[in-house]
C-alpha cells in the first residue's frame, strides 16, 4: 500500500513539474508553407552586414529571392544556391521574411538579425575591459511567474500529502 502512495506522489510531482516547464510556441500565421520546390536560408540568424546562403532545389525556372533586409537575388534555373549580403542598417533582434518565388509558386521563411555585428574591415575595433555585473542574469524577477510556480508546487505537494494520508473505507477499516 505504501508503494502505491509513493508512486502516486511521485507521479503528481512529475506532472506538476511538467506543467511548470516552458512551452515552445509554434508560429501559426494561418498560411501553409508547402511548395513543390525546396528552399533554405543559412544561417537563419545573422548579424547585420553578414552574408547568407540562399538555396533552392526542384525549381524548374529561375528563382527570385527577396526580403526587406537584402537586395533581390535571382538563382538561375539549374543552379542550387546564391548568396546575399544583409543590409548594415538591419535592426538587431528583428525577424525579416525571406520569400522564394519559383514560377507562380512562392514559399517563405524567417531570417533573424543577431544583436552583434560582424567585423567591418573599414572599422578599427575599440577594446575595453570586461563588463562585470550580475553574470548572465536578465535582472529582476517576474513575481507573477514565481507566484504561479509556487502555487502549482504547493498544490501538488498538498494533493500528494492528502492522497497519501487519506483513509478509504474500501478495505473494511
């Protein structure tokens, strides 16, 4: 009987931890991005001024690749890739849509601009000391998240205690 109680408490604890774990949100813009040709941007996160590789396969015509963060590039029929240079004035942290147009079909993917910048050969870097501080912490606590987590954990512990101490009348006393 004790093993059932321990197993129930453990299962309830694992469930509580699972519910408090962050959940990844999927992008759902209402469109299906299914095409008869394949396409890719690599890397998907790049610093302003960096170069991205644009690749396409299965397109039976020239492919035009456009975005608000680089000039339109044409990948000729029979070739699989090209490169593009991201604008220097691209906003760090912004996400830009990259559209691949093959004939009458188009597909899109996202390109994220990193917060840093690549080396600019015309710019001499300035070296400064290490910025010391709170070491990787994002600063401050979100009290609503802490409260919700504490409530979930307290509830699961209370329920586990209740169920482990509960006496049933099924076994005749």
